[in-house]
C-alpha cells in the first residue's frame, strides 16, 4: 500500500505536469504564457494574445489517470469572470497520452 506522502507527491507532480503541458500547448498556439506562483488563488497561468490586447487567467485541473470528473476547491463557484478559464487535463498512467 502506498504511503499518504507518496500519493500526495504523485498528485502534486501530476498537477505540475498538467500546468506545464497546458502552458506549452497555449504557447504552441501563439499565446504568451506566464506561470503564476503556486500560492496564487484561482489562476495557474496568465495568458495574453500576441498583441497583448486580451488577457486571460487559466486554472488547470489535472487527473493523473483518465477520469470523467475533476475536483474543484470550495471557492471555485465564487470566481467568475469572462476572462477566466478552466482547462481540464487527463494524463495516461504511462505518461504517453494527454487529453484536454
């Protein structure tokens, strides 16, 4: 049986991997992307278009194995903005596939 600290570390690493994969995909699509501090409330990424005429905040939720649900924190319902987005990520256990 896995230790609780091992499970917590695995979840944290999966979450970080999801954030970096989303940042890379947005950059590939031509956006400028900046990671926020891990303590930033509600946003993992700050994103602008090439002309800096539109800015977005992005929160990434990652599952370490394919699933059909994502856990959000209690404050998620209170964050409302037309420029705030969620990206939901499924990672395959073998680290070969990503589903956005």
